[in-house]
C-alpha cells in the first residue's frame, strides 16, 4: 500500500487551512513599509524615517503558561501575551516595534487552535503598531502530545542611535517607579502550576473566593504592553533606564539597567502585592527570596527617572492609563560588585 505524508501524521490541508484563517488578521497589521505578503519565502520591510537607525531585536516564548491555556481550552490570549512580552523587551532600550514573526508548533495540527493563537498574535501586533509579516507553522507528530503546542516570537524594532537607552547615565539619587502588572504575565508558571494544581489540588475551573475568578482565568490574564507609558516618558525626555520584570522578578531584572557602582534600594511596602501571589506563597510556604525571584509580585516594569522629574513622570504615567508607584531610589554601590536590589 502507498504511504502518504498524512499517514505519517502531517496534514498539508490542515496547514493550508491554518494559514488561510489568519491571512486577513495579519494583513490588518501591515503598513506601507511591508513590501511582501504572507506566503513569501522571506518577509521584506522598508526602514524609513530614521537618520541613524539602530535595530533592536528580541526572541522569546511564554513558557508553561501554555499548559494552563491548554487545560482551560482558552487559546485566544496567549498570542497577545507573546507580542506584548517582546514589545516590552525592546522598548526598555528605546526602540519602537517595527515587525514581528511567530513560530507555532503542534504535534497534530488543529487549525482552530492554531488560528486562535495566531490571530491573538496579530491582535497584539495591531495594538502595538507593528506588522506581523511572517512566521512558521509546524506540525511535528511524535514531538508533542496530542493537543499540546508551543509558540515563540521574534521582534525587530528601531530607534535613533542618540535615542538608545542603556542606563549608563543612571546615578545615585534617581527615582525608581513601578508600573503595575496584571498577574503573572509570562513568568513563574512552572512554580504556579505546582502550587495551585498539585499542592492545593485546584482544578483550572475552580473559583477561588479570594481571587473572585477561576484559577485558570487568574493565570491567563494578558501580559500588559507598556508601550504607551514608555513612549510618553521618552517624549518627555524623562527616561534614564527601564527594566522589564520577567524571569528573575524585581530582584534579578532591576540590576540589568543599572551601571557599575550603583544599587537599587526598594521598599517592599511601596505597593500592595496582589492576592494571587500571596495565596501561592501561603500554599507552598515559599521562601521569600525564591518568591521574589520567581514572580513579578504586581510590578511589570520599573522605570528610572531623575529625582526632580519624578512628580512630572507620575503625572504623565497616570494620563497614559499606567499609574506609577514610587518604589525607591538608586543608591551608591561598590564598583567591584555587580548592581543589586536592596530591599527595605
């Protein structure tokens, strides 16, 4: 008997159905700088409007948040989470997003699930002003369990060379302002799933009174994009540095924007940690240091501004819909040591 590709576990028809289902959503993200359409071997994008452009790129995934989406049967938000995560990563360095490419892989391709995820990616691109100009949809039988999938993204942004934000001018006395998160965003899900599903024995649909929603819904809140806030601070020439609070929490991410010879002094009483994080800490008796290095604890972005401009920065942030919280200050440290966070 002849053996076909389909008998090996790959459906070309399902792949074509997936691509067709997302073409319109992708085209809505296009600008006049997109020179090729979906389906080209390579995507072409015109760099225009910059005198001395610096391209800034980032690649990322959203980890085991996907496991929660699969358990809950809710696939329409994880794509937007992916885009927002990548946008935040390049905006801390002063870039505006230009274009985005995605990678979606599944053991047995389901065009409905794949289409839902990729349309979420397109929605995230549209809201952030970047074009979804290409990607890869892979069907790989034997590599993923039935119903499981993975998704990753690659973003390219640009800024003028003189507008590149490196944190080099941050100095003792500068103020650190936190922008609130909406849940775990895209980090800490391996610990969260262990605590909530294995230790507490919650079902993904279980409604926890303290949360006011199901466990699944609480864990699937969309990773926020801080693009409006970052653009506003840049426009006001207030932004000296920024740290996207992802894996490693405030403890490990804040020092990434600090120059040698400085530390960040942050008050743990400056903001109220959301109930979800406190609940997980209680369930697993999680040590404080591990807790702070795993989760964002309610702060998704930290920006550094001059002390004299802190009140102005807070007013600007409030107008963008991202009210800031003054967390602490930059203090002097030892140049022989790596910058660190000092909690008070």
